[in-house]
C-alpha cells in the first residue's frame, strides 16, 4: 500500500504546475452559479487530457460533467466545485476545491484498475445557490457510486464541516406605482411590504433556537424616490439543523412575508431557488482515514468545541449526497485568520502559498483515502454492501 500511495503522491507532484495553474485561472475568472462555462471546461479538459472519459453537460446541466477512469467494482466519486460568489469572487475557495478534486482524480486514475476501483470526478455547478449536486443526484448521475468525497478551504483544518439544512427563497411583492408626492393615495407600496416582512422576521428571531438562521437581502427596492415602488424582490436563506426542523421553521418565515403583503395590500410570490439543502451525515470511518492521511502530509487539525462548531455552521449541497451514500467533506485550513469564508480577505487567501499547498495536500489525501478504500478489505466490503458508518 505504501508503494501505491507513493505513486499517487508522485502523480500529484508531477502535475503540480498544472493543478496550481488551474486553481489560479479559475480564481482569476470567477463565474456565478450555472454560468461556470470556462471553469467547467478547464477542469474537464485536464481530465480529458489524462485519459478520462468525460461526459459534458451531465444530468442536463450545461456546466456539469462526469469524468470516469478505471473499471473496478468499487466506484468512488470526487466532487469538484467551481462557482463563485457575486461581488467577491472566489471567497469560498472553490478554485481550490476544483483543482484538488482534479488532482485526486489524476492521482488515482493510473492505479484504478489494479486497485479494483472506478474513479469518477464530478464537475458540480451552483453550490452557492442552485443545488447542482442535488439536481445531479436526482437525475441519476451518482447512481452506482459507493462513496463520495471533496475538500473545502476554511480558516482552519477540520475533519468535517458543521452543516445546516437550508432553503433558498426568492421573494417578490407586486403593488401599484404612483407619484409619491402628488398622488400617494393611489399607490400600493411594495417596499413597505418588504419592510414589514423584515421587521416580522427580526421579531421572530427572538423565539428561535440558537442554531436556526434567517438572513437575506433586498435585490430590488424600487426605481426612484418619487415613485412609489410597484415591485420589490429579495433573496432569503432559512436554515435549521435538519430538513425536518427546516420544514417546521420555513412556514413561520413565509408567514412573515405574508404579513408584509397583508399589511401593504401587495400580492406576494415566493419561489424556491433550488431544492432544499439537507443536513450532513459524515461517514466517520472514511473521515478517520482521510484525517490520518492528511496528518501524514503534515496537516494539523483543529477540533472545535461542539457549541463553537454549531455557531460556525454553513450549508452545502454535498450534504444531500451524504444522505444518499457514504460521504466526507473535510476542511482544508489556509491559516488565514482573521479572514474567514465569504470575505474579500478570504478571496485573497485562496491564491496564497497556503492555498496552493492545500490544493496539493487535499488531492493527495483524497487519493490516499481512495487507496485505503481499495486495500482495506472490511472497508471495501462495507461500501460495496451499501452499509453506512455515519457520525
């Protein structure tokens, strides 16, 4: 096994320039959800050139792909994300995720048949809103996959991501415009509707458990101060610990938006942006193998107290994959505090030497975990049998 892992690490080292160039190129050309035409093509081209069979436009999504190498009985999925955030680019480090995923695929592919593996690298669009992985899962792209993995940049190294279920909602109010000074009585103010809704949500927060989250923005509040706004829109996220708890919370939030419509006389439309993202189930055995491999590479993990981890939770559509099959989602520390995800300072941190090392270490640790799956009989047999080891 040591010889096999050495071979995987040698492949990552041999492709270092390629992988870091890929990470930096994606970072320099940020693309939003479902618009990742260049990033998707660049990652797919790297895998295609290495001999993968690449299905572009997978699951009916133009910026998704599935790249396959090997033909063994155990199929492992490695997920690559590459969408950016509006305004602040790759402030969640998806450039690192994409390059590390490609690197892990390149490292395992030459070994796959001898190990009895099939390796699939999934190009997954729209993690930041849109749920690309959920759509791919629902449309069968992950059928036959025995285990899935990815890595994600963070201020510090962690074995798993603290994760909340989330609904993404677009809210639209429709009223009637009028001259705000001469004929205000003729207007139906859609901005008032959003104001009432936001006040109601603020009051609702007093009565929620500390793990629940409600937050959003006004994306259109009107066109001119002397015109009563006829139409306003906003995007809101509603989060709770599980899909079941989210199903209890979301109707309460919707009633806050309904209150805005009732008070102002506007009509209301609420549209889901994507299917709900679920809670995460980490496969503890796979996570332990990954942690041991990453530690061997010199990574140093931080084990946050439970209450701190709960407060720093995010959401991901990888969680929905974790409900369907054994999955891990470890975090790659960039040693960048006080910069944290979704800040411009974190965008800058994702093309530093620490981020470059994270690409290479993440690729190698995932590749080594794939080797463990192939060579540890009990682990391999469990995954083939579809048995979970959830934490």
